[in-house]
């Protein structure tokens, strides 16, 4: 499989996203090239990553003094307290700005690690090696870092760009189907917000991606998805305007995750699946998109058994709390909820163009779940 290199280039930074198979050996060359004065590496690892990949990576880092920090990861782990513990350990081992922090894991670990890197001595080198489909197509791109607050998801964080992202599709073979579905949700979102032809390609190849885990097709899906995210990130690095379009479905999703108390009952991708359907139903209710657009999305969901009925998970008495969490979303700039809605497959409303009060959302909530 040929290795592909994509470039994130904007006023803030420039770095590469390398996508290929069996490319963990890239790490030594990348550190030598990008961080030539590095002596130490803090390797932050998710315990769920198969042992063979951890062994390989440590082998490729044998020229450096490696400090390994291994964690059992879930959304509750992503806290300011846990970040502080990692920062203190790095400081105790005298890490300086020339050294490197490497994340080997999914999006939660990547967010956590990047946030730590951004505040250690006001910023040390960060390299991201995402090991889930979700992280490879979404959280590893764009420089968002962060941890959760008791008031909502990702409300504490910074913008901090990696030196390089290394996405090895070989690792994806080890993922359970639920994790692949989680990543597919974000890929589907990217196709809904910009490229209708990509949506059609995903629809036609969904079984090859979700069931067979065809690595060649997964690589194509990752690259196309990354290109769409890079398009928005390069236009708006600090999410002041058009980058908010990437949050289609996520205002609902983050509130669902918070109300779920970040339990394993609903993972991020499943919450996004619910959130995108709710956003599309609301778009139809408000006459922004056609019934055909809604039915096309339902067809993809039904064919792939993507569960979007939140009534299976929450009591009616909990709906008001979900809406309350939506009002705390970081994209809101007044008392109303700032939503990205669908106009047609491949096109959304612009940020700040559609806002809804919590009272009005409560009126239509039963219709969109």
C-alpha cells in the first residue's frame, strides 16, 4: 500500500498527516527531522492498543530516553486532574521544550496528551499516532486539545498543533466493529457537510468498510475525510466561523454524552449518529432540507443498523437536561443554541445563521428524536 502525505497549512502552523500501512517506523525519522535536539520522549499509551504495536514503537524510539505512561482510557479519564498528574511527572523528569510527547491511542488519549504537551513549559513537541478510525479521521487533525468539565464535554482546553500525525491503517484491523462504526460516523458527517459524491461512495462501500474492514477502502475513506477536515481547519484554525460546520450533529451529541455521564453505554460515534439524525430531522421540520435528504440519511442508517433512537437510552424526564447541556456548548455566543443544520446532502447552514432557544427546542424535541 502506497503511503500518502497530506498537509495542514495555515497562518498558525504547517504539519503533515501521513497515512499508510505498517508505517510506525516513520517515528524515528520524523523526530530526528522535526525535533533534532530531542533527548527524551514521553510515550503516552492506551492499554487497549495491541502489544505488538507498543513493542514496535518502543523499538523505533531506541535512540531516545523513553518514559512510558500507560492508561486505561475512557471519557471520565479526560480530566484536568489527570492531565496535571502527567504534567508533573514530565516536569519531575526534567522534560524541556526540545523533547517530545508522543500519543499512541484513540481520540480521548490524543486530546489529553496534546493538552498536556501544550502546557508543559508553555509547549513541548507533540506527535500524534492515532490508533482508532475515529481519531485518524477527526480528533488528530486541527489542533484541538482538551478535557471535560462537570458542566460539559471539552470545555477546558487549548489549540495546539502536532508536529506530525502518523496514521497506520494496519492498527485498524484490531478494532472491534463498534469502534469502526464510531469512526464511520465522523466520516459520514464529513460527507454530509461538503461532498455529496463522497456520501454516495460511502453508501456504496459501507459494508466493505464496516464489516470487512477493507484496508484499501478504509485508507481512501480516511484520506477523503481528512481532506474535508483540513479544508475547514485551514480556513479557520481557531473555530471562529466556518470551522464550526464540522460540528454538525455534535451539539446534540456532546449533550447526549454528558447526560449519559460518559458511560460505555453510548460512545462518541454513537452519540454523533444520534446527533446527526436529530439535526437532520430538525432541518426538515424547519423546512431547510427536503424529505429526500432525510430519507437518504435514514437509508444509510437502516442498511448499516446504525442506532439513532435516543428513546432507547433516556427517559422523557431526561430530555430537558440534554437541552440544558446544549445551552452550555462552547460554540454558543448568546443565550440561544448555535446549530449547524443540513440544507441538502453536502451542504449545511453557515455558523451563527441558525439559533434556537431552549424553549423552542423543547417544543420540537419529541419530533426529532
